[in-house]
C-alpha cells in the first residue's frame, strides 16, 4: 500500500494563535500539525463549495466533521479572513 507524500514547509505563526490551536488540537485528540491540516482542508472545501468549483476526485475532507455546522463559520474557516494580505484583482 502506497502512502501519499506530504509537502513540508515552515510556518511562522503568532504565539497566541499557536497556543489556541494547541488547546483546540488537544480537545479533539489531534496533534497541532493534524489540527492545522484539518482546518486547512475544511477551509479549502468551503471555498470550493462557495465558488461552485468541482471537488476533483472527492473532497479533501476526512470524516463527518467537515460537513458539520462548524465548517460554515466564515471567520474560522475562510482562507480570505486574514487581513494582512493585500487584495488581488482578477484578470491581471
């Protein structure tokens, strides 16, 4: 059985956000890395659903948590919720 290789990257994160994710991950019996990946998958799934883009070979989500009402929280799940990124125009 072949296991999918995962992309590795460095993440710089505010210490308070790290502490909150650490507590949240412990509550859900996940590692911090697993919690961040879970949240990113939910955010990507939500963005795809909202934009009407196809999911490809299925969603990125794992398990029933991705379809819960929590996935619809825009502040927690939207990848565009961060305000430290400049707005991008479409088409050039």
